[in-house]
C-alpha cells in the first residue's frame, strides 16, 4: 500500500465559546463583592471605562401574585428573551473554523444546549491576573461544614429550610445567636418545629455547636461523653459561683466533697467552650441582598434589583475619540480597539447579568409564593430544571445565577439556593413526590418486616416503590436508609434471627 500526500476539504458543525462569552458566563456566578473587585480591576486596566456617577435609574420591578396575575408581561418589558440570547453563542462568538455551515437548524438550537460546565467553575478568571484566582479555593468554613452534615439528617423540606436559617445564625464560636420564638414567627411555623430541628442540629460535629450559652455548650459535650450526671448538671447550673470562686457554695449546690469537685472541674477544663473556633476562617462579610421582594397591592409580589450592588459603568467615548485620533503605530491602534471592544462587552455583560438575575429571581418568587405568604411549611419542591424551562434558559445558567446571590423578603434574607427543595419523580409521569414522603414509605416498608413481611433488600424496595409510582434509584434508597440510621438488609436479617 503506497503512502502519498493529498488535500481534503471537510465540512463540520461546532461551537467554540470565545473568551468574551466565557467571561460573561462567569460574571453570573460572582457575588456582588466579587463582582465589585473584578470591576475595580477592569477600571484600572482599561482607560476607556469610567464609573457612571449620574443618579441611578429606579430598578425595574416585576409583579408576581398568588392569583392569575403573573410576571410574563413585565418580563417582556425588561428583556425576557434578551437575557438568554446574549448568553448564547452569537454569530461573532463562534470561531470561524468551527462555524456552522449547514442550514442552521441545529445551530439555532445549540445556544440553549451549550454545556456551560465546560466554561469553568467558581469565581475565577483564568489568565486575567485580576487577583480573583484564590476566591474558589478556600478552607471549608464552619457554616459549610455544618451544612454538609445537616444534608445527611433526612430533614423534610420545611425542616431543611429551618436548619438553613439556624446554621446561618451560628457565630464564629459555634453559638446560636437567634431567638427561637422570633425565628419561628419570621418563618411562619410552629416553635416546636424550630426546637425539634435545633435538637437534631446540636448532635452535629464539633460537639457543642448550636448552644445558646456556655453552660449548654459544655452540657452537650458532657452528654456525648456520658458524664452529665446530676452533680455535673448542678455544676453547670451554677457557673456563676465558679466565676466567683465560691467553692464552698459549689460543693453545697452539687452535693460533693473537695476531691469530687476537683475532678469535676478538671473535666470541665478538658472541654471546649468555643467549638467553632477551630475553623478560624476570614472575618465574615456583611451580606447585601441582590434582589428585594415586597408585597404589593392585591396580593402581588414586587421583585426589584438592589441598585446599590450593581456596578454602573460607561464607555468614555470622548476619551476614545481623543486617543484613537492620536494613535500612530499599529500597536497603539490595536490597543485602543481592544480596550473599546472589552469596555463595550463588559458594560453589555453587566446589563445582561442584572436582567438575568431579575428574571430568575422573579420565577423563584412565582414558584415559592406560598412560602412568602404562609411560611416555611408551604415550600414547594423546586429544582434548577423547573426554573430553567419556565424562563427558557440553560439549567447551568440558572445554577450560576443562584450561587452567592441573596434575596431580601418579608420573611428574612435568604440565598436563592434556599428555595430549591428536593423531590422524587413519579414513574407514571404524574406529580412528583417529596423526598420526605419517599423516606416515610421506606420506613413503613422496613417497619413492616417485623410483622412477617420478610426483610427487603434495597433492590426490592426500589421495585416496590416503582410499582407504587415512585421513580427512584437504588443508591438513593441506600442514602435515605442510612440517613434514617436503618441497618442494611443483611444486618436486619441477622438481628431477626438472633431475636428468635
């Protein structure tokens, strides 16, 4: 077989995300503090960018109500379709060698099907030298550590919402700085619900977190060590005597002698009065809401952007005309042209970022109006796909919008991700099942084993649930079972044999 060189022409389709489009996508995920830092860097680098010092225009409002009045018309007025189209790959954003050459039917749909995950994650910009590279890499904070553990406790959606609020109320030392009655009133739920969630959260690591005072913190640690006997409990109730070094009063209160009291005090010194201090971390930054929600007339909810957190930039056209006229070499002309293109793109990207945040927030408010009106018990199962389909955007775009963004509501300040609660799809195509209802069904099946129903393996539970209309995977059943602290089928079968 002879080898020879030849020329071939091949035609293909594809999309390549340009650096500018990649930058616009990443801007979505930045918090308002990170965005401000990035904008400051761009102002220093680009002489054609300037701050708009004029009076800010009032932010557009979107009304959303519990009745028939919805936000569709208002969304059109603020560019409902433009937010997605400007984030999708336009004609000039596709590399010439990869531009679609067919009839355009597939290319027209590709903008909504781009895998935005390939654009990178976090709030960093590769190679731009803006000092944001370290924002994504950080040690896990106490709040993140507690959130990861709370996810394994099998909370119902209302309980998970309460847990998120309580975790947010823990200070750097691990103490809960919220009043439970006020929290229950703000969330529109019974105080017993908040107290029950707190009791379960107090079992998380590090031991002693979610305590409301030093005595409770030490008590939680002693309970874990099985050392909270009546004498030690009396000592914790009289820490004021210990502070005054009234040893005689302590002995009377605890009913112990000198030697026992010395042992008890030694145990107290071995405890940690600030369980959260081990996490250290950076000083907490005040959170500014990106979106405001307030109740309007007729039961409508008005959604508006917080103009104070939006960078307001403009392109200095007068200065551009001056420097472009004085440019002599090709290098100078190229620099001025690049600065102008970058400035125009950044201003446009910031505008589309604001519109996209408003659009996503308005849909979340529309979906969760029950929570705003009636409280945490009325949180609906919601996921990114539902919101993305409702507003005609890509699911990963919605994910970026809801990261590190906060919304101020009459019930408090929440991260946008707070409103996404889990659900299990129906195998028959009907209404989805809440995760808690599925957990309850698993618990019922396992409880029925003691009445002669036989021990069910995880695979058998999956088949039973699917027959009942619940589309669930085996690993999900195992995860829910472990979260409820239920042993495996092998261990349950062995325990039943030993009981006989």
